[in-house]
C-alpha cells in the first residue's frame, strides 16, 4: 500500500497505518454511505477522520493507476494547498492507496476531525437560525476570498463547508470533500457566480449573498443578483430533472 504523511504526523505513521489496516473492523462510524465511508479513530488526544473511497469500477481502476491522481491523493494535496493559501480545512494527515494487478483497489484520506457548530445546510433548512444573516454574509466573504485567490471549489454545496463560531463571536469556515477543485490565476465573473449556484434554492438567501458579494467586489448588485439567481434556477432545474429521471428508471426496473 502506498502512503504519504504530512510532516507533522510522520512520527505517528504506525498508529495511523493500523487504522487503515483495521478500518473495516474498528473505529467509530461517522458517515457510512453507498459510495464512501467515514470513520473516527482516537489517538494521542486527537480524533482522526478516515475517509474510505468507494472501490472504483474497472475503467476508473485503470484511470487512477496510470492517468489521474486518486481522490484520496487529490484530497490530501488540495488540503495542503488550501492551508498554504490560508483557507480553512481540517488538518491533512495522510493518504493511502492500495493497488492490485489491474489498478487502484481502495484509497483513504486521513485528516484531523473537526467538531463544527453547523454547516451551510442549517441556514437553508432553519430560516430563524441564530445569527443567520451574519453567518451568511461571513460565508459570502469566505467564498469571495476563495475566488480572489483563484480557488474554484467544484463541490461548493450545502454540506461541504463546516462552520465554527470563534471566541470573538465571528465564524470560521472549513472546506471538506476536497477531491474536486481547480486553481486559477483569475476566475471570471460567470464562473464565480456559478460556483455559488448549488448552495440554496431560496431567493432571499441569494439576495443577501448578492448584496454582500457586490460590496466586496465592487460589481453592480443587480447584476450579481440576477446572474447568481439565474444560475441557481438552472442548477435546481437540472438537479430535480435528474431526480425525476432516476425515479422513473427505478420504477421501470421494478
């Protein structure tokens, strides 16, 4: 099994490696899905978060072996790049890749576990969430900072930013699910607006974000709102269309 550790955690490589070896039989379940699974492990007074990626299909086994970096490796490398750019993400620890004769078999990304107060999803689902307007504006400031640094987080969706209140009463933001990301010298306006289109279907939230983004960027607020809302509507239409198609396919299979 191939592995790479962050320099801060190399001295713990045996303990971390044992978590991977015993992943299926140990650790505390945190998020067990059809595609990926996350377990938590305790050692040295910290909790580590181990994400096991779904075993790829035959085609992707070969792709991840010869042509593209695995999701685990990309997560690790992107996390380090985010920290270099002073963008919040849980501390990266290591990644592991297991290959068989054909290609990539399984892979794991290890990071320090972060206990958050909420994600963006709570702002969508709970209209009277305490400090909602302030959090939404500070989240927009965080997103603008990403864009200014040329970072396009392709999975910028409601559950992928952890939010934690700090001692000053403000909010810190941490990106997770990092394997899909692009880094640019500069991001054009349309791409920036599209990057915010997957977060909420609620028009009043888009209005707040547009107002804050316009203040930061100096762009016309009406243009920001119209563009962001149109792209949001486009995404919602496509998202629900896919759900309807999947539902019909399941019905036909029965």
